[in-house]
């Protein structure tokens, strides 16, 4: 996440259409938008070649922050939530991303707040984990996440596992 110009309005001044859905309920245009944003930020901007389409989206829940801009629906922010399964008892938050056009307005905070609330409703009492870029530990720490294990390299970027406290 990088900062945008100081002239950016806070999220409270922008109206977002929030969408929380399982993959099979998404339209082709919504899937295209999420893959496009993730590619623009994680692959191109961060110069990281990796397999973003990893098969995990199919069983995940997806949180979108849509914004009506100039008469078009723009994807301002997104994240996915992997459900507990036989291999992992925790709910995992991942692919947290804000569009460069919507940075500096605390949209990442709004995404996490909504995701944590939804997770609490859908999987009450289930612990949460996320795989954070190491420089974002303070950001995720503000939501109650603590490091779990050592910082390690993931596709050329330092990462650390974090869990809900």
C-alpha cells in the first residue's frame, strides 16, 4: 500500500457499495475486476511475478468496495477470505488491495473492519490469520493481529504470518 496525494477525501466522504459474496455468486465482470486489480497492484506495481490465480478463489468469500465514478462502477478495494478446512482451522484473510486511485483515504481500514465483522458473524469464535507484507505489521496490528513466526521471503517480498490475538 502506498500513499496517495494529501488531497484525497476520507472514506467517510465517499459512498461505497460493499459486496460480500462467495465465488460462485460473482458475475464474470466482478471476477474480471478483482483479477485485474490484483494484477495491477501485486504483479505490475510491486513487480512480482507469481501465480495469483491459485485455485483458492473458488472456495473463498470475496469483499468488494465499489465506487460510482464518472458514471462507471470502479473497484476501489478488495480482499478475499479463505474458509476453515481440514488443512487449516483458521479463517485466512488475503489479497487485501486498494486501487491506486483510492489510496490515502483509509479504505484499507474500512475493508479490514468489514471483513472482521463478517467473519465474526459467519464463523463466530474461529481464529483469523493473514500473510502480511512485513512492512504492514503495524497496520494489521491495529486490528488485533500479532506476528506468528519469522519474517520470510515470499516471491521476493518480506512477509510474516499474523494471527488474531
